[in-house]
């Protein structure tokens, strides 16, 4: 049970490092400001291609993630491990991530035909980032491998000990750039945990506002809210409707790393 709760906690952060359609101006930022008053986002578009980040996020970073608040708007309807996650409040967790340049995909061309695709785009190194994140939360021995679908950056599998797997699929996303130069993203994804007594499926939305700072320690900060929705298989699904049953707010700090470090295989 303890292992399952730790896996659940890791799942909450899984896609903050994973562009799509533009959101209505200011809508994503307003959602963050409205925490914990949250409704399911309606302006996202189907995910196609990869999530494109601004140039100032290029490179390798040490990220410190801290859970600063959590809420259960529909209590006593909650997610597994919600109460246990209170122990993680104000407990920082650190891991390495990197953002790399690559040529845009054909799918990306369809989504953004107005862009100049002679230049490479900046994307997350998903396998590297997800493996480091998973091992930071679960331990080096608990996580075997992370594989990204070669045909779609929006689908990946985390292989865990005891033949357990976490399958994560980004289904929709939106982005916006605010007047104060914050880069805000929302991704909606389905996650399926396999290997327990029965598969567990749910829907998660992660909204993050990245802000470049004038300092180097940290150089970037981010405000993130992860909202968890029940799957149609859950007996409380119709009670919850379009509202999340758990909300988690994180503070992310990015510290630049000069040396490129490869995770242990």
C-alpha cells in the first residue's frame, strides 16, 4: 500500500515536463489565480506533435519541486493516497531535467503552419526527464525504464519493478504567453496503472506557468496546479461530474547545470 501511494504521488507530477492550440487570452493564468475553484478546461485542443518550450528554457536544469497546497473540493470523494500526500507538504524533491532542440515533426507542421520550420524547436527530453523524476520519488531500484513512443511524443510507458507499468497519454493541450512574459501550459492526459490487483485509470490536467527570473539561482520559477478527475469507471464519476476530486499546487525552481548528467540505466 505504501508503494502504491508513492507511485500515485509520482503520477501527479509526471507530465509537468512532457505546442498545442492557443488558449483564450488569460484563461490559463486565471485558472491558477482561482485555485482551488476549478472546473474542467474546455478550450484545449487535441494534442498533436510535441509541446514546444520558449528558448530561455534550453539546457540542463536541477529542478526543486515543492508541494505547497492541496485540496479535495468534493470530499469525502477523494483519490487514492490523498490524505497521505499531506505529509509531502513543504518537502522539496530535486531531480535533473533537460530541454533540447529538434526538427519539428510533420504533425507539428499541421498544427502550426504559420511557423518558420527552418529552425529547430525546443522540446523536453521526455525519457531523461521522466526517468529522473520517477527515481527521485520512487527510488532508483523501483524504476526500470521509461520509453517514449517513437511515433508519438504524447505516449510513454514507465516500467516499474514487479511487472508494473504506468501508461501516460497526452490527449489535449493549450498554451498562452502573458503580458508579464510568463509561459503557461495546460496538458490533459489519461494515465493507466497496470500490474496491481486491477488496472487503475483516471484523467489528469496539469497547468503550469513558467517565469524567467533575472537571477541564476534559481533562473526559472514555476507555479503548477495538477487536477485529478475520476474516470467513468469510478462509482462516484457522476457525482463528480466535470469537477476535479483532488488538486495539488507545486512550486518549481530551476537551477542551471553546466555539466550534462545522464541518468543511471
